[in-house]
């Protein structure tokens, strides 16, 4: 494939990933309007986010596996179509429960878009160009973080349904262009789909989400003993053990447990959990700004912009650095920046300018750990026939970190009585997690070892 064609492929993948990530942030400004429209309480309205992440986690390994079997283009188009179907359901419904169903369908489709896009890059870009391509895809998080709330606020001038209507022409464009731009791949023969593993995975994620969502962060320890929490968490652990046991024996598992034989994969997926925990910490930054700087809610939300800009700008730069220096050096620097920024924020948030500087440092760190390095590792460590499944492991672990991270941070804040002390303690904890991530990155392969792994493809 020539350079021009590769760039068209990259542009189309970027649009798809942008659409899926935009639908996370764009909903934020609409929550009060949706809550008022349907007359539901705060716990129910929070499921608009939770159910999206839940089905994102379920859809990620399933769709990734299907793309390894039936071909990238077929499943990428299917994922976008499923996402569009969920958007249509949300737009047309008059029931809050149908909104949740629509969001679930959206999340399921989006879960496949991300790993399939990354696998496409592995299929179409030579090893020395993959870092830059993955960096461009990674910059989507920064761009959607900036544009999501802005676009959401603008569309709310018409009606909250327009936040989802906007997905439909984008999805139609992606589906149409996919047949002209994306390369087709052959379907594998004599493959058995792992239905047992799929069901166990769905049950694991469902019980984990139900248990975590019912935890009361203002009374964390007491709520853990509640019948609405601990039975679900215990069941999640049981189904995790069953899933691991089943997938080890499966002929063609939906979750590629065999990839964990690689030390590099173990490190990358462990770091991915930390990236999810770190990413969810962004959500609490406006609340910290209110507590530390006595700003209004609208003013506090603007304090995140420098961080998100730094994230968006750094992601493509990180991709270029990967092609030159490899993941070990880049990830060591990124995790150190993340830890330093979080530590500064936890101790110096009462200073307006230091708050902004801390946010920029955090953004630079997040632009590294959320962007291309972990996906780069998985592309170099997984066989071509399992590329999407390998990318799915990164997405799944990162989403699990997000799911647990919100509850963990909320619990720390509540245990310290809220306010500035609570938020400072929470960010200090996440800074400690970032330091653990740094220690893990020291054990990653050096550039020469990584290039040797790529040459074995």
C-alpha cells in the first residue's frame, strides 16, 4: 500500500475513533436536561455513562475477535453500524430505560471500533511508521475532550437529542467510504466462536459494574458489606476465575489468555489499568478547582482546558518519538510526568497558576500513557492473526481501571470529609499509582529488542 492510500486509511480510522470517543464527553453537558426530561435521580442518570463503559468492555474483545476471524473491514463497518443503531434508539425513545439500551448498543459498537482501528494500522503500516500513525489516533482523546463539551453545549440550544443525531451522518460517511478505502481481508476457515468465553466475559463485566455502581463513596466500608454490593463483586471474581480457566482450554478463545505468556504483554496490560485510573481522575479536576480556588462551576470547568490541550498536542508527538526511541524510554518519561503533575496538583492546587501548570504536566503525561505506546507494544508482541484481540486487552484493562477508578477516588474523597483535603488525598493516591506504573515501564523491552520482535512478524 502506497503512502497516499495509507493516509486515507488513517484519516477514515481517525473519524471512526473520534466519533466513538466524542460520545463519552459530549453527553456531560446534556445530563441535567436528560435528567429533567425523564424525571430520574442522580444514581440512575449516572448509568448513562456506566452502561456505555460496561458494554464497551464487553464489545471490545468480542468484536476484536470477530475482526480477526471475518476481516477488519467487515467488522469495522458492523461496529459503526451498531453504534449508529444505538444512536437512533436514543433519539427516538420516550423512555429512560430505552435510552440506557441505546447507550448499551452504542458502547458495544464503540468497543470494537478502537481495537480494530489499531489492528488496521498494524496491518497496513510498516513497523517504522506505526508509532506516528498510532499517535495520530491517540490524539483523538485530547481532541474529543476539548470538542465534546463544546459541541454538546452548542447542540443543547436545539434539543438534547441532537447530541446523538449528529452521529448518524458521520456513521453513514464512514460506512460508505470504508468500502472504497479500507483494504479487505480474507475470512479464516474452520474457526469455532468461543460462546462460553463470551458469556463468562459478559457476566464478569456486568456483575463488576453492578457492584461498583452501588458503592456509596460517602460510607465506603459500610457499603461494601451491603447486599447490593458484595455479592456482585464476589460473583465478578468467580466469573473472572472461570473465564481464565475456560480460555486456557479453548481452541480459539475470545480473550487471548495465551498472549500473557509474554512478559511485555503482562507489563502493558498492567500499566493499562493504571492509565484508566489516571484518566478518570480528570473528571474530578473541576471539583478540586471549586474547593481549592473558590471558583464557580463554569469557571472551574475551564481550568481543565490547558491539560486537555497538552494531551491532544503531545499524543502525535509521542507517536513520532516511539518510532525513534521505542516504548521504554517514552513510557518512562510519560509516567514520571504524570506522577509529577498529580503530586503537584495534590499539594499546590490553591495556587491558580500552579494549578494550570500541574494540569499541563498531567496532560503531557496522559498524552503518553493513553496514546500509542501500549498499543505499539501489543502490535509488536501479537501475531498478525491476533492483532485486534491483542489491542482489545489494552482497551479492556483500561476500561476496568476507569470503572473502578471513579469509585476509588470518590471513596478517598469521602473518607477525608470531602473538600480540599479529600481531593488532595485522592490525587496523591493516583500519583502513587503513576509511580508504580513508572517502575513497571523500567522492565519494558529496549528499542533493539522491540525491533527484533517486529521483524519476527
